[in-house]
């Protein structure tokens, strides 16, 4: 018979499973997430969500947030304080905005200058719940509006029309001889005394202004010595400051052992710091991570001629039965990705000590579960762009190896061997990776092995919140500019449906 402690523990886990669904039966995870989104200190991003149950007491900076969103219409007067400017880069001024319910069909919008009394009335207007939009001129001499307030689908959006996104740096690496675009994964052979393999490429950067750029090389495996910056050489082509494009010769190597490295390209643009990443896969090692709170992952290419994408994925789950976030950094074979066949578990789910895997259906707003002891489950197969939580049967370290996993970066061409890459007719057409983010909650991941910001691959007019989750569903809101890490699961809450694409 189970002890009372064991019974309580099991009940806690069952409730957490339900919490993943964010459904009517339990809102545990939603409550945790909303607590972060309504906190006093905003983070830089594209939206600040106002939670009526936990209203922000601080001043929301719309020069950083761009938009504040009332999640739902208030049943009584609701006031928020924010700051914004009347032109790009102008001085911030404080305002208060109050929503007052006049009837089921009408809400009164009141905007005052100054966050504290005495306040100066700027605008008092009515918004129709059927759908309404108002443009606001904070400076009466302006011909361009400063704010836009809209009421759509039971939510109120207050947008700063002078917002400038910080994610403005674009980078592309080209082969130094052929000029072919090399994509985001740059493969370099291990060197020896006879063959000192060196990577040599041309990097083009562009932004709305002349980009001042920094370069660093970082191992994807943290906590190890980093001698790799010492051999990085970057020569910039001189361009006039008015030119928004810059080209750099990038040379790196040699290296005597397999290692996965990130080439970090950073620029300060209009007061905001933006980072882009490329991967240097030395000796075919393209991913190597061991971070507390997440499974250990290693990805090594197995096609030694550098012309394909086939790799070996090694995943080690921690010794716990708590939920562990998991996602695919490469595309499994059908045999490993499929979770059921002929009435029993197969592939990933049939591996030793794998008990259950959970995901989320954003279309029907419900949790999905597949169990190793069931003849069929709600998750038919593992896919890229989707996030999961894995539960082990026993709290034992569990390592899984998949020998046929394709890294689906759009372009993986051979470099570093002293030979031009194969760009002929036999080169496969680069895939385009696309995923739909639904309105509401989504559990997602970034495919491939390169850290990538979701905002970088989403349409410019999208509004969403982003949360990173560790082991035991410990979730925290993160900056929308944060590069999402391969192999991890993230919650996204969006105000509309949109597509993300990696090319």
C-alpha cells in the first residue's frame, strides 16, 4: 500500500498534468504564467499584457514594450500608467489610461497626461465592443498620431506608433571563393599537423543604420575553457558611415578536437543590443549542451563528406520523475518519431524508462498525452517546432541514442576543406521550415541547432508573450528578443494567429 506521502505526490502530479491544458478543470500553469506577465517591472519586447487580477503598479514603458494589452474588458474602472514619446527617440512623458464600463456595448476611454495628480485630460472617448479604433495625437501640432487604441475581440490594445524594434540586424555568411550562401551551420574538419583546416568566409551585415559589430565565439557546452576566440580574425571592408551594409572577412581555426561553437554577432542599434548566431560544427559536432533543468543533448553529423544533414542525436534525461522539457533539434526517422504502431508503443515512447510524453493542442485548447503502457495515445508522432514534457518511469538517468536524425537547417554546404561547396544540380533544394502559431496558448520549440529569436522569424505586427520552462514546469517570462535554444520547450501566448518561417 502506498504511503500518504506517495498519494499526495501522485495527486500533485496529476493536477500538474491537467494544468498543462490550461483548461477548465485546472489552471495551475496559467496562474503561474499570469503572475509573471502582470509583474511590476516590464521587460523589453513587443507587448505588455495587463492582467485584471494582478494589475501592474509601475509605469509601463511603451518605448520598450510597443503595446500594452488588456487581456479582458474590466467589469469596473481599470487604470494603468505608461510612458511614451511624441516622436522617435523623444523625451518620455507619463500618462494614465482608464477604461470604464458604461454598458455591455460601450467602454469609456480616458487618457490623462501625468501618471500622478494633478493630471491633464488629453482624451475622453467611447469604444464600441463590436470593434473600434481611435488614433491619438499627444502633440496637437503633430500631423502624425502618437498612439492607437483599439478594442477587438474583447481585448484593448494601446500601441506606441513611434516604436522602433531592436531586432534589426541581419547577417548572412557566404563562401569566400564561390559566393554561395552558407546558411547558419558552418562545418569545419578537425585539423592535424598535415591538414590545418581553417574556416574562411565573408559575412554581410545590414541594419537601418551603420552597424557597429562585435564578434565572439562561444562553446555551446557551458562551463568549459574557451580558447576559441584567440584564433578568430575579422577584417572589415571600409564603407562610409552612411552605408547600412558592411562586409567582413571571417577566419577561424584550426581546431584539434570535435566541438560545437556559436559564432555570436552582436550590434548596438538605436540603443538596443541585438545578437545573431551561426554554428561552427567542428569535427561534425553541431550541438552539445548540458544545462541544469534540461536534458543533456549532443548532436553529431554522421555524413563525413559534408554534403548531407544526417546526424546522431544523444539525449540524456535527468534522474527524476518530474516533467522534463524536450524538443527535437533534428528530424527523427519515421520509425523513431512515430509513438504507436499495431496497438502498442513504438519509437521514442518504447525506449526503456520512458513513461509518458505530454504536449498541447492549441486548436482545441487541451493537453495531449501519450503513455508507453497504452495501445494508443493523443500524440501520434514527435515533430519539430513542437514542445513536449517527458516523464520517466523511474528516477534514473536515461540516455537515448538516435542514429538517423536530420538537421534541417535550410542550407548545409561543405566548407573548411579548402574546396568550394557543392552547389551543382545534385544539391538538394533547401527546405523552408514553417509553423503556425495559433491565437491563445502554444507549446513550441525552435527546430535545428541554431539559437533563434521567435520575433526574428515572426511577422512584424505580431503580439505575443514568451515563457521558458525548466524541469518540473518552472516557467518564467522572457524577453521576446531572447534567442530560443534548440531542444527546449517554450510557451507562447499570442493575440492572433501567425506563421513563423526559417529559410
